[in-house]
């Protein structure tokens, strides 16, 4: 019985909660949007961060999230408030 309960719990987590978690993660950063606004290429950002293009591309595509220190460094390089990399500007939120 314990095995069935564990199996059911794992199935619940994997099939019911996973899509919610991936949605949250997928919208965690706005690096791609900020790069486009600034007219900056991922390759340039990778060079500035001294990271590979593949790592930066992972951040931009939201496949992985940068560490907090890296996020602050990205904000400094792009000359934006670190919060702008994480959430939509208030003007967009007010219109929606």
C-alpha cells in the first residue's frame, strides 16, 4: 500500500504540478526581451560575462536561470535595474 501511495504521489507531482512549475520557470527572466530592446547580441553579452555563448543562450531561452551574482552582473552590463530582468515593467502590468 505504501508503494502505491508513493507512486500516486509521484505521478501527481510529475503530471499535475510539473506544467505549472515549468510555466513559472519559463517566465522567470526577461533577458531576451532586454537584449532586443538594447539591440545587443547574445554573443556580445557572453563575451562581457566571460561565459560561453551556450550558457548565455540557456539564460536567454529560459532553459536555465543565472545565479544571483550573474543576474546582477547582466543588469550592470545592460545598464538596467536587476528587477527589470525578472519581472515585467509596471507599465505593462497596468495595461493587462
